[in-house]
């Protein structure tokens, strides 16, 4: 390596490259196409560009990152980074300059161009039957004749007015009880969990109780913030999974645990810290934003922060303590890691999880900072590679209540599949990898401004026309410098592959068509890695001053993902003895953006009437929400987890052959006879 | 105050006095009759004399104690006191010299002459039915065909072999599960709590599970360490209640909470720390003692500690984690303080507790360091001044199963009374104060070597003959210097009072009989406090180089205690409409040592056949033990707590009059006609 340069890798995006030694981290991030907030223009006064230097040797990346590889701590940083965070490696990106190889983590709050989260709450039907219910009671005060204890008096009133019997009370709620009763003049609002345990007592008449339904993905964590009394979704919050720095997929994280002493605890602590940040986000959003008011000349003391409510907006002003229930779903590995359960055996045949059944865990036992007496309902899991997230999808979509055969595909970093009807349900998982989400590609990125999401390639000239998130006009109606392209996001991936194939840039087997590309300036061999690549957007059209390309390796990644998915679906259809699917539902962010026709042509899944293909959005998250607001869904979830038969695809004898075949582009046309007429024959016959 | 002297108070004994400035704390303790271990003879090498300097202004004692009032920290102390303890005020007694007024706490381990604990386990009948039971199961390992999760496999085996269904598992136990199964080659021992929840999984076949039954008194904390499988009491451990420094009785501690911000937390933390020390004691006793082996000449490194097992003794070598269940009983104020419940209202009419019902609390929620998944069963309480300790006495003595009327007296720092039979039970409490335990008297002390426990006074010469704990021979058969007297313990108090009265040193009303004592060298007015006092042992007979006296104030304290107790008993007998008691049971350490005849003569309680008066030892602790080993006793305890009628004595119209009358010595003889013949007429008629 050039000794004037150093390797810098930014997480969680994974963007990497050499930068000249001596540049600051903001400059380095720009050189590598990573956006860090820098409102003040690197004047060291806004404190927005906080990043964390990861310490240690990272085999996977071939770097040894350390605080010694950046310039020394400066006084200016003290204002924004407290000693505790300083100890954890936090620095200001504008102050710290590169001296050597670095692995840098960019926290969510420092990232410019926030991800476009497509996890907004869908309008699904949920019966109102929450685990945590609020009761208002008027209690008789004690007398010399009747000096019974506080808790027993409250119980008596709850039995008299609501028929609740044999209640217990959480110690932390009990500690608040005597003063709540006296502050409320013996009138109190009592939160009761599952008609069993008192978890909160507030003086007077309280209006509402709140809960969070959290969906922890391998890459993204999202939560619905709900009013438990009205079922209203008052907010949706999300963030990157902070474990991304330990590896993009679940196997990498299991490996991190097995190879690093204390690795499990580190990953668990990180996601818990993340959940606490997420809760903080949800809470903060219920307060008016704060504005800094500079002190006037001659005045003493620091600047003040005052609340500036937006006009016409009402604020709930909630507190962490107001969150009294949580449901949480995740894949099995994330489940185990968050709970601190050894994930080793989930990654080893025959992949048994530590537990299937749902868990009711006190939030405090996981150090999740909400109401200390609140429980977290951990959704049950189906199998080693089909987790609680899939159970969430099931209780949301309820295929077990229908006669028709549904295939439900949840494409996250892993693909999880369920097939069946009221008589039988089977599930399996396939290692799609994160390619369909846009990760791990040379220029893959999150669905944020600058991401290519639609594309067209002229079969003759091979010229590329495309659209980016954040700009309405396509490339051909824009000036090059107006595009500000940065990369390709998940929803653009399938478009790119289909267009590369339609325009004959790549062949049926996914190889660049050298004959067709002989004269094409967009096709070249990358001098650094000797990989063939095709330019989608020229440097002048980008905001990162680089050509945005798709490489042979990228094409292979996408082919592998679609091949695994198709082969998995096909095996399941066969196992169920079906000819044809009645319905296909695609869950996850990928499903929201995907073009159904292209998905069918490219062969993501077996044949189905195109009108019977539906996107069901964040069904896993919606399932968590259903479990939050309707306790019967929790019982249903446990039933699902034990009554869906798990099929381990990799041991099926025909899987490898099916997988290899399914990597072809597009898929065997004889399986899609009804598509003739919908798409051009040219595409199908090629 | 003489400016060359400083006031030093040692806790928990309460011994106080002026000492010359400049002496070290060991010397100060000796001057005041407190024993601190100093094995090395103040050579600063044994580290046994660790004490803690309390910081703050102590109104009650009129001192302002601070680290500035001792000489500076020395390097020698570092070896024995870590930085954390140093911060808490710990010092070596031989290194720190007095510069000003001090309040010094002597931790249990630094006290020479350990208390003679009379809380050995009685042989009571308990049915074996513990809450925590141990099950050994052989589990089928997972296969590709049957890859069910670990927990579900264990459940299946437990249902198959023992019929246990619908089990849950504690998160901390779940974390150990996968490796326990694999380490034990799929054979494990499972601890199940109340046939509901798995709290521990160990590889292979485990022999036993252990539990502690803890009795938290206002002054003393004692615990039975039991084998849950065999019911054997393997050890009895005890300590002073570390809260003693906040006040001797419960009202003082409630006041401390109300007047000191954070006071509740401090007291709660202290008792929890104490419980953890107690658990440590119990555990350490199951290991062979360690002996320091000096390094040989020329060898590097520090001295080593090696285990030196006693011959013929077997060691269990248990760990904190081996304690899987705890039951705990205490009076209502101690209950509230330990659990962090506001005790304010327990101290205010009409004295309602925060809760009556028993609680199952995870030990970890109270930071009690035993098996992290274990529960602590907190016994239910009856009323504001009749606590879980009394419930313990009840489930041990079971008066509700008998036809005869029993009066059960538990004399601790407070007196708790229960009267009744299978048809009706009433309870009350009386403020005896700690006098009957030997505390708060000028020379009161614990039942440790040197404590006067028996006394005889010659009615003519007023000469005193006495016996101390730790020496068989009475004073008159010993040389003065052989006695090494130090003070008077609880069991000696009643003897002293009876003898003072019998020998006419005091009158019926408890005043020193100046006429009788005119010529007596033992009677004098103390020049410091102007109090009349009577010398029981001369300085030459003492180990503290001081005359051991009983003062007028001391006599009053004992009179108040006995008066309160008698008046309380009398009112209860009246309330039950009884003529005479069938049985009197005296619980607590006081009961173990008290002379039944003297107790009756002096009028501690209403008339009863002398053979029907029995000592039942530590019945409160035995009740906790019964609840530990038989889960049905827990149900019985909750029944008791709600079915014993509490009588608030102080609001009874005749209480004050009865109280004043009962302070007389001895009690009205017409109430004890049958005693004639047992004791001399002279005594009764006087």
C-alpha cells in the first residue's frame, strides 16, 4: 500500500477505500461516498459529525484500527463528547485526521440523508385486547378500624369495580404505590398486565398507556409506537442495527461470537443500547423540538435551549416510563444475540434454537430503559433459520385461516418462506444474502437520496437512462450534474439485472456479453481488481465524483440471491404437492418497491397469476403490532411456532441442481406460459 | 469538653466516651470497652482491625464525625483496604489516630469475641415440600428430522418423567441451557420453582439444592442454611443488622428516612450488603479454611493461600449460585426498608403497611447475590407493627390448630404478641424498646464473653456475686482479675432487676433505696451525669478497666419495657374474654435464657401455670425455615396475615393506666396466688 495513503472503512455502510493520510474524517467520508452531517462546515462548532473509531484488528477487512491511527484529542471535542463516550472511541469527524488504517462507525444521528424508511404502519385489522390495560379506581382510605395495607385496598377496589382477582404487583410498582395513593387522594389509575400483575399505579385519572412493537432486522431496526388504549400508531421510528459492524449477515455475527471472547455480550449490549436510542427517539418526538437561544451580550452562562412547538401540532410529552408494554420480533440469530443466548448451535446442523416458546421478560432484565415494571413479549421462533419475525408475518397474514395456498416471502438479509393454507403450513429459509437489499454490491446503498431506483438500457446504444431517489426527472431529461447519483438501492437491483439482460449487456448465464460490448465505452476491466464492469452513471452525474458501476461479481451476487429464493420456493411447492400457487405475498421493504412483472420474469419465485402477487409491506412488524394490541395474537404466535413444519432446504437432494438452474436469466420460460402477451416475446425467448 | 479529648462512639455496640486525642482507634476501643480484632498486636500487618469512619453530623450523639478527625491515610493500609472501601471510609484501627470527634463502625469481621448466637436451629417438625425441587432427566439430542429447540426438549422429558407441564424458564437459566445440555451429554439436573419455572439447569446428575431462611431483626440478622432435598440445616450464620448505625429501633430508622434525602436507599443498600455478607459467610464455611503460606527465601511473588481442611471434616464447597431459594421474614419497618418501600405511613396512625401479601421477588431485583434466577419469598405481614417475623412465629407454633389459648410473646427490639386458639387469633405490638435485649443500658452488651448473665445480691451486705459468659466460676469463687467482666447482656437484665429488688437496693417503684444504701460503697452519684448508680463489678474485675454499674435510668428502661409488655398482654387477655392463659410461649433470644419464675414474679406477663411457660427459641426464624422447606407453609402464612385481628393497644382507653401500674416491682401479687410456696413470701409481700 502506498505509504502516503491509509485504508479507511466506514460502517455500517461498509464503504471503503484508500485516502491520503492527513485528511480529516469528514473529507475521508466524502472521498468514499459516505455522508456525515457537518452543518457548521467543519468549523468544529456544531458537534454533528460525531463518529466512533473502532479499536482492534479486523481480519475480514485486513485493517488494524486504533485511536493511534488518528490525530490527538482536541479541546474543542470536549463540548460535544463526554468522557464516557470519549472512552468508547468517539471523536469529531472534522477534528480527527487520518494517520493510518481505520474502521470508523458513523452513528445514525451523524448520517446525512436519512434512510427513506418504508416501514410506515399499514392499515391492518386488529381486535383491541392489549396485554396491558388501564383501570381507574377510587379506594377507601385506611382507618383505625380498618388499617388494611395499601395494595390490598387497591385490589379490593379492582375486584369490586372490574372483577379482577388474585392480582400480584411488581416490586418497582409497589415502591410507587403509597405515594401515588396519597398524591391522588386515594383515586388512582392502575396498569394491569394480562389481568395478573399490577405494573404501574398513577395518581388520579390517567388517559392512556403506550407500547412499542419492535422489529429487529439484521440490518434495520424499526418500531411502531402505539397507544394501547386507542390502538393508534402515534409514530414509527427506525435505525440501523448497530451490530452491523460485526458483520452484514447472521452467520458473520455468529462467527464473531465464536471467535471473539466476550463477543456475544458486545453484540447484545450494542443492540440493547440501540433499542434504548430508539425508545429515546420515540419519546423525544412527543416533545416540541428545542431551539438553542444564544445568550445576549453581557449575560453570563451557557446558551439556553427552549421548546419551540410547531403551530397546530399537539405534543404528548411522554416519558420513558409511559411505555408499559413491548413486543419484539427478530430472526433466530438476532433473537439469541439480543437475549444473550449462545447462538453457536443455531449456526450448526441440525440448527436447533435454544427455545421456541415466547418469553415474557422484564424490560429491566434486559436493561431496556422503559417503565421498570413493564414486560417485553418476545415472539416465539419457528426454527434455527425461521425466526420470530416470520411468526410476526404469519399472525399478520393468517394463511392458516384460509383455504387457498399462499406463498409468503419475507426478503430481508435472509429470505424466509412460508407456504400453505388452513390444513398445513411449511416454512424454510434460503440464504439470499443481502444483495436484494442493495448491500454488499460495489455501489449498493440504502434507499436514501441519490440511490438509483429505476433504470432503462438502450439495447442498441447501451446508453443508460435512470432515476434516483430524491429527483423526479430521469437522467435523459436532466443535466448530468443534476443527478447527484450515489449508488444502487435494493429496489433498483432487479431493474438493473432485468435491463442488463434485456439489452443483452449480460447473457442468460449472467456473464458480460463481450461481443455486444466490444465498442461500448461503458464496458471495461477495472484495473485495480481485474473485474469486468459496466458503468451505469458517469462520475460527472454522481455526487461522489466516481463512476457508478455494476461489476461481474455484483451480477453474480444478485443471481445467487434470486437462485436461492427460486429454488427454495420450488422445493416447497413440490413438497406441498402443488401445481400452481394461489397467491404470492412479498413482505419487507423489497416487496414494497419491486415490479411484480419483472420479479416474475426474472424468476424470483414460481409461477402465479400476476394479479395474485401482492406486497404486504412490513408484515413482520405489523405482526408485532398485532401482538402488542391483541393478547390473543400471542397465543396464536405460539401455536404457529410449533405447528409450521420447517423444511431444511440444503439437505433436500434436488436443491443444488434447482439452485444452479435458477441462477439462469430469465427463468425457464415454459414455466410462465401465461406471461406471453404481457411481456415481449423477445425477452421470453432469448 | 476538654480540648485534649475527643468523643468517640463505636457502632453497632453504641459504646461511647471521651478518649485522649492522639490515641489510635484500637486504643480508643479498648478504653471504651469495645473489642476490635488486632491479631498482630498493632504491627499494621494482619489487617484484621478494619473499621469504618462514618461521615456526617449525628444529632442524636451530638458529634460531627469526619475523615478529617483522624490522621491521614498511610501506605500500609493499601494492602488491606481497596480503593472502593477506602472511599467508603474504611481505615485500619491501628493506623488511624483520633484527632477529633468520631462515629466509628466496627464491621462484624473486625469484632473480637463473636456474639454467642442462640439462634441454633430447633428440632421442629416440617413436611418436606420445598418450592424448589430438583429433577434429573435424560433428553434426546436434536436431529435433522427433529430439530426442536433445547428448552422444548427438556420440557418434553420433564413431562414424560415427572408429569410437569406448561413450564417457563428464567432468562438467566435459559442462557446456561444450551451448554449445560451439551456438557452433560444431554443429561441434566433441572431446578424447578413451584412446578412452574425452570430456574437452573446443570449438566449431569446434581445431588442437592440449597436455600436460606433469613430472619432480619432490628438488631440481629440470622439465617439457616438448609439442604432443600434432605431438609438438613447445614449451618447457622448471623450478624448485626448494619442499619443499627441509623438508630436502635424502628421508629429511629423511619425518622432517618423522613429527615435524610436518600436515607431509605442508604438503609436498604446497607441491609442488602449485609445479606450478601451473610451469604458469603454461609458459602465460605463450606470450604476448608485457607492458610497463608509464606514464600520461601529466593522465591518471587506474594505469599500464597492454601486450603487446610480440618481432619475428619467434609466440605461441600458450595458457591453462591448453589443457593436457589430464600425465605425472609422481618418486622414491618425492616420489611419496607429492605424492599425500598416508603415506611413513612407505617409510622403514622393508622399505621397501614404498603402490602400484607407475601412477595416472590427475583433475588437479582434486590441485588442479592445468589443464583440469579432464584426467587426470594418474602413472608406476608400482619399489620404496621406486627410483621412477617410474627407470621413466622405463627406458622411455626401453629396456635390456630389448637383448642387451648396460647399467648406467644416475641421479644426483640419490639415486643410482638399473639393470643388465641383455633377459633380466634388476635395480635398486637408493644414498644418494649431494646432494654430487655441489653441494648441502650449504660453497660448493656450482646451475649458475648464477659457479659454478666446471672447475679445474686446479698440483702444485708449488698455484696454482688455474678457469673459471666465464658467463665464457669462465679465471682465469689474467683480472683477479681479472672472475671474480665464487660457488661450486662439481655439474659442477665431480669436477674439484675429481680436481685436489686429482692436485696432492697431498689424499691417497689424502682427508685434506689437511699435508706438501705447509706453506708454502701457500691451506691454513688455519678459525677458526670448526676445519675444515681450501683456498682455491679469493680474496675479490677473488668476487662475494660471501669466499674460496671447499673444506673437509675437503666432501671427505668427495664421497668418501661416490662410495663409495656405486661399491659399489652393484659389488654389482649381481656379482649379475648379470658380468665387465665393455658400456655405462654416466649420466642426470641430473650426467651431462651430467661428464668421463668423470675419472669413471672417480675410481672412480664399475666398469670399462667409455671409449667405451661415455654421458651420456643427463634420461632420467627424457624417459621422462615418451615416456609423454605414446605411450600404449603407459604399459603398458611398468607392465611395468617389476613386472619389474625390486629389490636392497636395505644388507643385502648385503659392502656396508659395499666402501663403505669405494670411498671411497679414486682407485679401485684394477688394476681399470682399460686406462686406462694414456689418463691419466698418475703419477695411476694414486699
